[in-house]
């Protein structure tokens, strides 16, 4: 079975998912796998990618502290 066919694969179950406090939606979070993306102006802060909790990618790594 491939990852895409597994119901246990989603960003909310990944060790790199951060369900940050200032989230726009209850199912959105931040992916902490890669560093923040830089912004065009020097005084702007870098941004972590916002992902849906039901998304998943090839960097998925099950977080053992989160329930299946």
C-alpha cells in the first residue's frame, strides 16, 4: 500500500506539523520540515508554509506522540 492510500497519513499526524495558535482555520497548521521562506523585503519576517491538516507530502514522518 502506498502512502497516498493510507488513512494514517496526514499533516496533523506528522512530526513536522505545528498547529500554531494564530491559525486561519482549525484544520490549518505550519509545516516545520523546511526552513521559513524568505520574503522580498529585508524587514519582512520569513514565513513557514501553511498546510491543511489533511494534506501530506513525501517528507511525512509519523509523530509517535499523536494518536492514529
